[in-house]
C-alpha cells in the first residue's frame, strides 16, 4: 500500500465500503477493513448484478472476515433507471448511496480509480451528492496499480479479474431495461466464459436483437457459429441473434438516442 493511500484511509477512519465485486472495490475493502476493523462492507444485488460477482463478494467476506451486508438498492423501482437514458448510472448510484446511507452513518467509500475519470461517469455526480470518497483517486492510483495492490493484499488470481460493468451496460441506450433480458445476457456470457475463460466477451441487446462481441484476435480463429450455438439455448421465443462481431468496449452506450 502506498504511503499516501495509507494516510488517506487513516484520515477517513472506519467507513462504509460499496463493493460491487470488481477488482477495484474488492481491493479497497481488502486494504481498508484491516486498517479500520470497524468498517463495514456493503454489496447491492439486483437483476443487473451478475451472480458471480455476488458470490465472489460472499466468499471473500468469509475468508477475510469482512462485516458484510447485502442489500437491494431498488434501482429497478426507479422509472428513470429503467428507461435507460444516457445518465442511467446516475440513477443506479443515487439509489445505491441512498440505500447505503440508511444502513450506516459511516462515510461511504467507492473503488473508483484515476483511470475512471477519463470516461463518462454519471455515477460520480451521484457520489458527490452523498459526499462519497474515492481513496484511489485521491491517492492518484489507476487500474494497473490497483492490480499490484490486489496481489500484495493476497487476492491472488483475482488481481487479473477482467473489468465487467453491470449487466445493464449491455442494453443499448434508450431501450428499456427488463430483468428477463439481463438474465438471458448473464447466462449467455457465462456459457461463453465457461468455454473461453479469460477472453473479452459481451452479449449486447440491440434494437434488432442480441449480439455477441468477442475478442477480435480470438474471433479470427473461431467459427462464429460455434459461439452462436452456445448462446442459442438461452434465447427466448422470437429472439434474434445477430452476427458475432469483434469486442468493442462500451458499444451499447449511445450519446444520441433520437
């Protein structure tokens, strides 16, 4: 741990850590909880959160002795979130931090890192409204350094955990978010990851149907019909599976929807 990060966490003291199951927030919890044992870890579940992420948080909490609370932030009751606007993440994080504040009066910490500031992150506005602290940002720490910290914190292979935003990020901006569609997407991606572990893969929902995105280099060596055959069992009646294309980060996010 860097001296600056140590100092920041010491100044904050016991905190409420919002842990999604990604490597950033997991690493923050692995560092912050031992430093301030009165801290609490919170993980929100919903149809947009992969089951694998929740299981990852549960297992680490048991292994490392984190005081874990699992809650429902109820973003699916928010019509603004469900309509999937450009700033959908604002409504998600706003619900999350409101729910977390009802469970704890401790300062809220997130795993946001320096690299995240280069992206469009509406959730950061919600964080500012709740005075959420971002220790990695304050310490000038980016993704690569977080992976190094994860190894030093004893998180092992999780240090190489690929980035994987919530399942709602797979739905093209402007299309309403439906739980059954997210469940379908989660199952398709899980089936693909089971056969091709460690490969960048996404299942997107376009206006025309579902579409697999697969690592460009790997896709050149694989028959796309093989990928389609893995996805087909999870499609519903009338669902369309579009041709597989190379993986493109954030391709379901549209800056204009009209």
